[in-house]
C-alpha cells in the first residue's frame, strides 16, 4: 500500500479504484490474482466472496487513508429507510468515496 497522505492522493475515479483494490488486498490478501481480476462491476459479496470481517477490514483500511475525514460508510450498507443492502459493487465504493471526498 502506498504511503501517500490524503492531501497527495489523487481523487479521480481511476485513482480511487486503485485505492479500493489496495484496501481489498489488505482485507483479503488472496483476493487479487491474474486469473480472477477485480473489476469495477465486481460485487464484494457474491463475486469476491468477502465475509463480514473482510468488509470491516476494507472499510477500516480506507478510513485510515483519510484520517480526519468522516466517511459515513453506513450509507453504503443501509438504505435511507433502514434496510440492509444485500451486496455492493467496487464501483459503489468508488462512487461513494468520490462523492464524499471531492
């Protein structure tokens, strides 16, 4: 993982995709390989088989990259009416971060 601070991390969507990949690798080290690349359309649960603890690790790793910035990740996992979201894509995470950080 890069040592860039939030101030030097580019916040375009391609850079955020790379950041999410790095954080997924921390959350689930055996996830990324040449035979099963993670794509923006990949679902974290059904395609990448992330378990609850791996979601927590991913979120924690992303949050640590942006110290001092409150990222309300519950918006990704809970609908406005309080229902849990079944699954989210890598693109959902990118769009969330882009919306909150730009």
